[in-house]
């Protein structure tokens, strides 16, 4: 169960992401699209970073916040008529619920999608009570 502040923080993050999302891939800083979801057992963050290698991406958890950032430089030779494949740097920050165990986090990078999962602590999981 998330607290009111967790939900408010997510709404504020989404508001800023949507407002700044129009910056797209222009310049040296861009915002990769993300999905954040929760199920009965874990909290999940998915970041779309096609073409990025795992060694170009950094994950950090501090004060119930997950920061996903990356930096790379692309070879810019010739004259571009269109340039939509981003390089440069990115950074996304996500508020983590108090119910997760960040020490047991796992990250997998497959087909351009970075999936980070944080299992919920046992006491935070829903459990059925028999009568």
C-alpha cells in the first residue's frame, strides 16, 4: 500500500516529466520514456533506452529515491537531415515506496528495455486471513 505522500510525489514527477517531455531528444540531454508499476510482490521501473549498453547507465538508490542516469557520446560525422537517435546524457528520478526492500533490487537490460524490480518486504505483502 502506498502512502498519500508517495502518490503525491509520483503525480508531481509525472507532471514535470510530461511538461519537460517535449524536450524530446534535441540537445545533449533527453528524457527516456518509462513505466512504473506495482504488483502484489514488487515495485517495477522500466526505462526504454534502446542502443544503450549497461556500462553507460548508472542506478543509485538514496533516501527512498531511485536515480537512473546515463551518458554516452555518438559519432557525429556528416550532415544530418534528421537526428532522432539520442546520445548525450539523461537522468530520471523515481520515488520508491517505503514497502520495498532496496537491498534486494534486481536490474535486467534486454532489447533496449531496462527493468529494475524491488521486491516488497514480507510484512508489506498482502496476506489472506482465514476465518
